[in-house]
């Protein structure tokens, strides 16, 4: 997973990343909650999205099924363009500033260890 730089402003990038009208013929995304966090000088966009399969050919969902996932986008500006690197909970992103309330909005997918790290991060603050 690499970086993609294209936005003129940070707000343009954030708005684009949170759009619920994802242009995908087989998948619908609906953003449920989001928060932009400055974590030690680095910007992290956390959001919970619900993904619903619109087709039968997805390997991880059947048509009509939905799943809620916690997403982590690292955000920065290079050469006057804002960009992101998208990570997800299942990647164990090694960023723990995710709002605690987001843990209740999405079921544990693959990373109970990451969720414990989020709890410890907030407990230490």
C-alpha cells in the first residue's frame, strides 16, 4: 500500500475520503463516524464505514451483506498536494488514537491486539 497525492487542501482530501457515495459497481460504502487526529505531528483520519455488497462476486461478502470496518488513513502534504495512505484495523496500523467509541461501532474483524492498544493509549492519557 503506497501513498496517493492529489488534493489541493487537507479538507478536500478528508471530504473525499469520507464520501458515502463511493463510485463502485459492486460495493456501497456509508460513513458512520469520523475524526481527524493530530498524533505527534502526523495527521490520522479515523472513520467507521459500513460496506454493503451489491454483487455476488465479492470474496468477503455475499450480495446484500454488510460489514462495518474501522479505517485509518495517514494524511500528509508533499509538494503542495495532500495525500493519504489507507490502512485498516486488520493491518494493525500501529496508530492507536482511534476514538474509543469507534470500537463499539464496528465488530472485531481481525485485530483484538490492535483494539487493546487503542484502549491502552486512551487509558494512559
